[in-house]
């Protein structure tokens, strides 16, 4: 093989290796940062396709705050409350300031880490601003849960 062809072949192989490495790192990074959405029923019973979150997994959970479930620590910003859709309740632990619209009976979305089979340690709590609004993910999940699972 001529030296010129060897050089071109070496550059082509190096380009393929570098491109493959970059694509692999991007896919790995996206998988690490993916937050899956669950309702309380799906969190406890699993989704229709059989997937169930593992303890330590970062996820989002949406539902309604259960009446008389909000417990505040008077000396710190620690708060615990329960979230429900149409089935079982999930306990949420949060340390921080809740949104102004947060209240019992309100629809919320919580992002955090699953620390027990029915307990989520929240990093962020989002509250809806209108009685008629419901996240499309929550509406679709509640429709699925009520129709078949």
C-alpha cells in the first residue's frame, strides 16, 4: 500500500473511532439525565409495560395532595405530604419553600429520588396555577389507570 493511502486510511479509522466515542458519550449522558414520569399508582404497581422504578432512581411523580397529610417541622423547612391519583398514596419528603399555590387538594408534580417503595425525596415541587389545568402526562396516565389498570 502506498504511504498516501495508509495515511488516508489511518485518518478515516481515527474519524470513525472519535465519532463513535462522541455518540456513545452523548447517549450515556442522556440516559443518566432522563427523568421518568409516574403517577402514584404506577410508582407502586408498575406501568402497563411492566416497568417499575428502583430505589435511588430520579423520577417525576404527579398527582393531588391528600387532605390533612401536610406535616411541617416547626423548626426547619422540612415538609412531608402524601400524593394520590386514583389509587394508593405516595409520601413526599421535601426541604425548602413550597410554591405559593401549594395546598391540599391541589395538583402537583414532584421531581426527586425514590428513597423507599412508597417514598420520594423531592428536589423540586411544582404546583399548577389553574383549577382546570392538568399536565398532559398526568391526564393521560389517569385516563389509562381508570380505564384498564
